[in-house]
């Protein structure tokens, strides 16, 4: 670091700039060696620095010399330094030092309020403003001094006027991106893109896209393209079992890829969020058990009156034996029956012998005399 100049407390209209562009940097520190700008071999970004009761504007354009400016007045002694990176081409500085009252010549000096030149326009188009600040000056040499030297009641107002009132060139105005439509597996997000022309400080108009000469920014793009983790995919529920009363229905739940094309082991999906595989169901009240008679058997008599028998069971609606059928309506297990007897004529002695269970009987022809 190399010292350039000391700026006394109370100085105003401070202007520091390089004589020619270089790789060196202007630095600012206090009288006590505390750096405010570009200290400790660290380069600050160009911006406004609030230092010593005033605002220092540090500028470092790429195509012009580096500069440091402040309106003042400063509230402490300051030192301008240069951080050398190459041979110093020179630093040009200008500032007004304070005039202390009480000297022998002060009574002969008069002071007055004066307007400074118009400031730069606050906007390059669509209506900005310029102003003329009012400062206190010595009447003999025109140097700017602290406002306390001038009569506060006689201070004129600042002048202000509009400037650069012509509309701005059309330009694209881009909105913020929306949230992504998906958290994984590739979603989309959108934003608004409008061709706008600013026609006033707070007024603008929408134009056709063709009037903006630069390439139209995109308003849709993909997002969250990473693959989603495996997920549980349930299949359809089965029918309720049993067919009546309270029961359950079941389903299969698979661990699948997010695109459903692959099936993974269940261990790759979280059991904490697995859908249920069984659910209670009711299909209405079941019908009561009832008596179920079988077919009648053969008649017990081959000829004449006899009896027929059949089975009678108490069965549930699913065909299981039950003891809950009412006896009052139990069907009969027996009923009378009759078998028709066949009349067979006896033709000869042999047939008679068969009729008599094989007992030998001698048949004697008895002749009767006439």
C-alpha cells in the first residue's frame, strides 16, 4: 500500500480517480489505520460505502479509470491509499477543506447558497428526473463549505425537472418459475414471458412478441429429472369371503418402480407406508340353516302295504351340518306306501309244486263216473 493524500475532517466534494487505467486499486482508511475500502489485500465490489458520515461511491468500470467520490462533509480524518499491483500511473484528487471560524480574516468573508449543476438523469428512458442540490459557498472564491456558514432561513429549495421522457425500447419481462409439477421422474415448470415497453416511471404497455428484437426466453422447461424411489402399488381387492355376513377381502401389494415397469423385492419399499392387504367386509345377513330332505327310498313291501324312508338333514347355507333347524318344521322321514301284487295263473303240476315251496305232492286224477 502507498499513501496518496490525507483528507481532513469536514472536507466536501471529494473526487479521487486514476490518471490512467491500471491494475492498481484505490483504497480508503482512517487516520487510525482501519481500512474502509480495499483493505487487507482484499478487493471490494464497486458500490456505495457509508464512511465517516458521508457516502463514498466506489466505481471500477471495465473500460474507464477507477474512481472514488463523496459529497461530504466527512466526520473524521481519512487517508487515500493505493494498493499497488504495477507501476502507479498517478492519482488525481480534489476536495474542499473546511474553513474554521475565528481567524482574523473570517469577518471579511461572506457566504451564500448556490445551486449545483444538474445531476445525471435518474433514468435513461420513460421519464426520469434531475435535481440541483443547494450548497453553501464562499462568495470570494466559490468554494463549497459546510451549510452552517449560510443562513438556514434563506436556503432555497432544490430544483427538480423531468428528463429522458421518451419510451424505453421493448424488452422481455420474465416472471418467476413456478413450482415443478413433479418431485421426481421429470416434471415441468413454467413462467410468464411478456414483451413490455416502459412508457413512464410507473406505466408500461404490453406489445406483440415480434416487437421485442432479442430471442424470446423459454417459458417451459423440465425439472426434477432424477428417478423416483420404488413405491407400493396395490392390485384390485378380491371378493368378500364368505359370501354373507362378516368376512374379509384381500389384495396383493407390489413394490414397483415409479414407471410401474419393474417389480422390486418388498424390502426396497418402506413398510411404514405399505397399503393394507386385508380389509373387513360385510355382504348382508346370512340365511338361516334349513331342513334338507333326501329322496324317498323303495317301499318296504313288495306286495301290498309297506313303508318308505328318506334322510332329513339340517344344513347351513354353505352345506355344513347344523343343529339350529327348528324341530317344528322338520319334514317326516317316513311315509306309507303300497306295492301292487302280481296275479300269476298255475298252468300245470310243476308250477303248483313251485308254489308250494318245493313240497312234493302227488296229484291223483279222480275220475268220476257219470
